[in-house]
C-alpha cells in the first residue's frame, strides 16, 4: 500500500529523434488510478474533462444570471364600460347642469351644441329649442371612454339684448332710430384704407339734399329694420334722375323696393363686427353702395362693417362702411 506508483511521460529531446521516458509520480498530479491506467493519454483526457466541466459550469452561471426576472405588475384597471352623467335644469331658462356620475374618473371633456367644457360638473346654455347631443369623455388610470345622451330643449331662450353690445347700442334693447348725421363727411367715398377723400358731402349739402338727411332707419331688438323716406328721396342718374329730390312714388317699378319699407337685419360678430340688412331693396345711406359694386338695381342684402360706435350726449354716432370693389362708401349716422 505504501508503494508509490510510477507513470511515464514522453518529452521531446532536441538532440535525439527517439522520445526519452521520464518517470513521474501520479500523486504529483492527483489523478490516481486513471493516470495509471491510461498513462499520458489519460492525463490529457482528464484535463479535457475538467475543462468541459468548467465550461458547462460557467455557462450555467451565465444563463442563470441572464434569466428574465418577473417584476411585480401594477394593475391599473380598464376604462369604464359605460360613461354616465346626469342632466338637470339649472333654474335659469335654457340652462342645464351636466354632472358626471361615472366612478373612478379624474378628467372630463364635454361637448354640447358646438361648445366644449371641462370639469366634473358644468352648466350648458342652449339659445334655441331642439335636440342636442351631449358627449362626455372621461379619463381613468386605465384609459378613456365616451358616452352620450340626447337633450331636448323645448323652447327658445328669452331674448337677452345685453349679451350683444352691438345690438344693445343699435336698438337700446327695444328700438332706436337713426338718420344721416347732418354734418360734413356723413357721406364719404375713398380708397379701401380711407386714406384719401375722393368725395364727401359738405356742410352745405345738408341743405341741398334735405330729402337724404331726413331719411330714418329704425332698428328693433327683434331684428327688424324699418326704413322711412318721409315720402321723398335723393335720386341720381342711375335711378333715372339728375341729382335731385323726388317723391318716392316716382321711382320706376323695378326700383320701388328702394322706397320706404320694413326689412331685417343681422349682426355678424368678429374682430370687426358687421351689420347685414336683408330683404329686397334694403340699404343704408345710398342705394347704389353695395358689396363688390355700385349697383343700379335693388339688392337682397348688403353687409356693412361697423367701424365706430360712439356714445355722445348730443346723440350716439354709428359709422359703417361697405367695400364696393373700387373703394369704400362710409356713412355716419346719428341716433335721434
């Protein structure tokens, strides 16, 4: 048992062609009987086996380290299946309270009658009767969802003149009568930017054209424009006369709509508000001044830019103008 086993290996001798055997102890390598059985080749096999074992161990560690880890998931839920909300009258005519009743929501977007609002509860105003689709989009942690209802508004809202400063100025929220301001420049024609005067009435023209300066336009809060010539008119060549006052009954039948009558008007909001008078023959100032042209026959409507609304103790002043294509006609009226 105490006897040491010998094993042999071969090494190259630089001075000899034949290998020289050198004994060595198997115990030096620690491979025991395997080396004894297999000799030199056994040593190589064991080294290869150990190398493979190291390789597979390293790969096992690598794949274990790279294995995906399962993190804890946060459940954020799903958007609501049904979006619900209530619609209740507010106590003010044609105004309704819209209130979200969907649970678990935190943002709200409303659409109704061409308007939009945000908030869990909003008020919605509908000026005219009819059916209106109301939509509510709500947002939750899980996403968004939309619901809708149809609201029937049974009647038009009571008229509120003060909601329109232009209408209030034009009608006094009842009715208001205007005429050409009896002063120089009440009738003005010039380039579109108004930088030059091509012609304007003089102070003396007020007496020369009394039949023009006595005409009256009455505007009512209900949208009517009543034109009163007081029986006479200023007539020019395009009307078949030579710049003179005539009785309105002298107008040719085709031009008769330019005489006294009741028409309509509409205020068009914008950066520069506009006044549209409608109905065959409706006009303010001079009959020929129309949109895009100086005309020779009555028009169904004319739209004027409102360039000045001035409150004054001597009478409110209203300045309007119309672009006839080659320039503008401007008219200044005074309330009476």
